[in-house]
């Protein structure tokens, strides 16, 4: 729903999503490519792929986390996808020629009951079949919590008017409370504030549309977090890489590697139908350098698989809407909350609102909050 982003229906793209084998939506900027600097000739204003030069209007380095420049093709009739398909890249170990600007979508849902959103502004939350808020909710995050590591939230902004985001605990890109696009980020931030109340959230608003964000914006945001010394980043979104090389993966590998040693926690992805096991792993959660968080009725609230035991691969171990597989590091049991976590939502006027949300988008910050603050997962990230 943004003018410079398209849902491409070219056959090569459609094949990737045939029979629902790949969750997510592929977006990219028309007439834009990510190109290795060796392929870009600034004097001649060309990018060369497979020995063929293409005219470009502009070329701009993204940041030092990736070895590439974003180039805009001069001829609107030239399709970036066709160029990428024609490029021959021997392996991910060799410098890539070109890549598409990928897009990623968010992974959460607000609960619905008789077509009325499960969010409320005052008093006790509603109760009923399948709707079981924790005792005493909503309760403000602990004000005197010990200081813990800062957390980067790469999302679509958040509502700075909400009382949970006050007290200097949120800095960076925020919304005034009237921007509906910030709903997702506000819910994710609410989970972080409950589970890691001593942390400061560094918000990076990078949305392209209400439901999607762009790879180059993610990379730049990650670079800004590193420059600010923020060593934790939450990415509650995902999609499918297309092509032989991922510049986002390159950026995350550099962010997580020594000497900086950052950590990225990402949502494994939601599926709108069918079995999550055996579906295509989504980026960035699937990368080895990222902690991937899925959802399922595991024993206890959270099951960790970083010890080498490996996550289960049976469909019964994941909720039908959760992606999963051997690349997952954590499975969160949302069944203890009837598949929903309770969190902050967009304010209305000067009144706080709260929501019941489910999805790997809210499971990922729960895990991140635990790891950052060393608090127990129990009772919704230590809420009660």
C-alpha cells in the first residue's frame, strides 16, 4: 500500500509461493538493486552484471555492515528481477554481483472476539472462553528494576504517549499515538517493558507500509544500533530471501561477530494455514547467527534448544499458525495464556489502551527480555 513498493506477480516469484510453501510477502523497490561496489562504475554511471552494463541514476552505499551499494536503474523498462535471475553467483563465499531489495512482513495478530478487537482502555480486561489475562493485568512495568542491557527494537515505531513508554525507557523513533502503523511496535515494546523493565528500548521505525518493511532500512537501523553500543536487537518480522546472497545476513553476521558481539532475536514467522513444520525457513530468523523464536504447546513456558538437542520437527510440537523446524532456537508455550500475551496498545486521546496479541512477533520479545534481564519466563515474562 505504498506507491514505491509492489507485490510482484512475475512467474519466477509466484513459483516460490506455490502451494503456500513459503510464508511472507516479497517486496522490493522497482528499478532498484543492491550491487557489489566492484560492479558499480560511478564515472560512467553504470552497474555491470554478467558482462552487461546497465545505466544507473544513482548509487549510494548503505553502511559499513554490508559490502554493497543501492543503485537505481536509469531505464524504467529494465526489471531488477530479470537482472538478478541472469546473474551467476558461484557461492555465498564469493562477492555477489547484484541482489533484490527484499521486503519483510510482521508476525502478530490482535485477538478477535465476535469481530470486536480484544483491546480495552480502562478497568479489567474482558474474560471468557479462551481469554485468560494474568491476575492484576494491566500493571505498569516495575519502576525500580535493576538496570539491564539496552534493547534495539527494529519495527514500525511505537506510541510514546503510552505510560509504559515513559520515564526515559524509550528513545529513538516513536509515534505520537495517532499513527495506526505503530500498533505492532507498541505491542512488541510492551512485552519488552514487562519482561525487561530495567532496559532502555532503542526504537528504530523503518516501515514501508502498515505490514511490511524494507531490507535496506533494516540494515541501516542495525548499523545505528551498533554505533550506539546497543548489543541486543529484536526483529519481529520475516520473509524469504531470493537469490544466491543475502545482504541482510551479511549485516547481521557482522553485528553479532567479534569484536562487537551483538545478538539478534527474531520471530520464526506465522502461517495463516496449515503445518509450520517443513515450510521454508524465513529470514532473518533462519540465519545461524540469529536466535529464532517459534510458538507451540511445549512443556513449561519456554523451551530452549541452543544446547544442541535440536527442536522437534513434528507438527504437533508447533501451533498450526507458527512456523518451525530445525533452525528454531526457542519455542514459547503461549497456551498458558490461551495463545495470547497481554501488552500495550495505541493510546486513544490521553488514555492508555492494552491488547491481547498472539504470534511469533510477541513471543520473540518475551525471549529477548528474559535473556537480557535474566528474569524468569513464568507468568508472562515476570509480569506477576
